[in-house]
C-alpha cells in the first residue's frame, strides 16, 4: 500500500523546479538544517565538511528525499542562486508562508 505523504512532503509540491549549473555542488558543502523526519527519510545526515549524500561526481544521491532547504535554494526570490535556473521562483510572501508552515510541522530543526 502506498504511504500517504506527510505535511512536509506536501509542502515540497509548492516549490518550483530548478536546474543547477552542471557540476555545481556549492550548497552541499554547507551544513543543512532539517526536520528529523527528513533526516530519517534521507538515511541520516552525518555532515563532515560536506553532505554525506553528495556523490563522487558531485550529484545529490538522495535527490527525491532531499530536505526542504535543499529544494528551496534557488527556487525563491528570497534564496536566490545566481547559478541556478528557475522559471518562476516563489515570491517573498509565498516563501515566508511556506517556511512558517514548515517550521510549524518540523518542530525543532536538527
Ligand atoms: S542551487 Fe546554486 S549553488 Fe546550489 S548546487 Fe545548485 S547551482 Fe550550485
Ligand atoms: S541532500 Fe542532496 S542537495 Fe541536499 S546537501 Fe545533500 S547532496 Fe546536496
């Protein structure tokens, strides 16, 4: 039986698609905060100068399970990335609303 999406997974659906510059993984070197359910879904997060899910060829090894922070960067007017393509980034108000809902669902980020 297919499991229902969690409220946090449903928030992901409101984030527009982005396309990163080929070979770029600058975000994946920074520590990413996330909800405990996101950490669990991605199989843990033992950060050591980079995300443990960054593959040897600079790709996200858990793309479908990546947390909201990874999805939002480059996809919002508030979190612009000059190297990322996004046709219709989320506006400021939409981003703030999404983040409020996320913080409410996530509780304390880890
Ligand atoms: S969002 Fe921007 S900085 Fe991050 S990996 Fe993509 S292109 Fe690079
Ligand atoms: S989960 Fe993926 S996109 Fe996010 S930091 Fe790790 S490798 Fe990068």
